[in-house]
């Protein structure tokens, strides 16, 4: 495959190849080998029209660890402020010889459009409320490292599903990997098309927690929200926040995840986010490895020395 735009584009074999490649890359990095020559001479452009901390930095770190040249483009401070279109911006980058363009954009579908304009690979780093496939890959990678194969595992994803590209990509990828996903949210924070997603739906977090191997909390995206649809912060935390008492209802082996950035004290209590069950910091580290695997496979990097 040339692009990674949606988790739905990945077959089970594709997804397992990326996760297995990430495992091999993690083993190499555990041997204190910080940099591989595999993408030497290739150029990766990070094209970010929306703010990001984790995704932007981890794509940059991933490309650099594979010895690619990296160009970071942020819409703030660029000619986008003068009205330059996505297409013209893309063609400018194309002229600079981008082998891969990693794009985050506020408009759902922007990476798909971009793929029609550039010759290089396009990687979706989050488009509107649509998808964030590398987040789902790093989440699956983290779950596999903690819990083993995901077939039959029960994954609960909780919160603002309506605005969450992370939830959609996770549901699609986890179903492909054989996991059983349940989404939990207030009725106003589910998208209307959720009935067609390959998952269960619940409004009752306390009923689902004892059956969960993974509880993934989502950020409440107030910036994308009409105040009329949102319960008060206290009411939301009381019904859907993950605090110490709720964690006590989870099985002993179950883990707590959050893609970040977090609203501490709202969807997740600070003591839960910082507890040994939380994989939140691990997810960030695994993000670099998972994105290395994606870039390596899309750009057809040189052999890792018999590792794969
Ligand atoms: N999880 C995630 O996408 O974080 P950023 O918005 O900081 O990239």
C-alpha cells in the first residue's frame, strides 16, 4: 500500500505486519541502537494545520531514527495565513521532493484529497473528526505488549466518541484484530452512524468495567462542542469519569489508556492517570516505534539487517 489514510484500509495481515515490524524495531532500540540508516536520502514532510504535541514530535523522531530528512511545516506562520490552498501548499512540498507527507488537518477527508495531488505517500495524522490511524496502531501495539494477542480481548472506549477520530480508528483496527470493542458515552456524545460500527454501545460505564481488559478514556473536546450538548463538568465526571473507585471495579490485569492530551480531573482522575495501570506515557514512547514501522513499510526502507 502507498498511503495510510484510514484504519479501514488495513487488512488483518497489514495490521499484523505493522505491529510485528514495530516489535522488531523496539527490539533493535532496546539494544541501544538509536538510529538506523534505512531511509537515508528520503524526505518526510510533517504538514500540520492543527495543533499537536505527541503526533508531530513522534513522527519527526520516527523519521529521524530511520535517517530520513525531515521538513516540519506548521500552518501557523506559513502562507496559509495569506489564503494559500491545501492543494497549492501540497504542490509546493511536492516540488521540494517529499517522499512522504504526514498531514494533520481540521477537515475530515483532507488526507484523501492530498493523496490525489502528490506522488509520495500520504499518512493521516488526524483529520477532523474522521480518523487517526497511527494513534490506533500505537494503541494496539501498546495493548499487545501488555496483554498479548488481541483476539477476544474486551476493549472499552469511553467518552466523547462524537468528536473522536481516535475512537473511530480504534474501533476499526481493533475489530480487524479480533478484539471486542464497547463504546461508552452519554447519548449526546455518540455519532448517529455508530450503529453501523463493528462494536457494542453502552451508556453504563459501571456495568462494563468488570468485563474490560482495557479501558481507554477519550478527551472531552470542548473546542469542537456546542455547549447545549454538553452536561456540566461535574455531572460528566460523576457518570463517565475514571476515578479510583471505578478502577477498583476493573479486573486486576486490566490497563487504563488515554491518547492525550488529557483533561485531568474530568474524564480521568490525576491519580489514575499516574498509576501503574496507566499506559499513557508508554503510549507516547510506543508512538515513535509504531510510526517508524509505518514509515519504514510505506517507503520500502532498506533491510533492517535480517530482523524482519
Ligand atoms: N494523541 C494525539 O494525537 O495527541 P496530539 O494532538 O498532541 O498529537
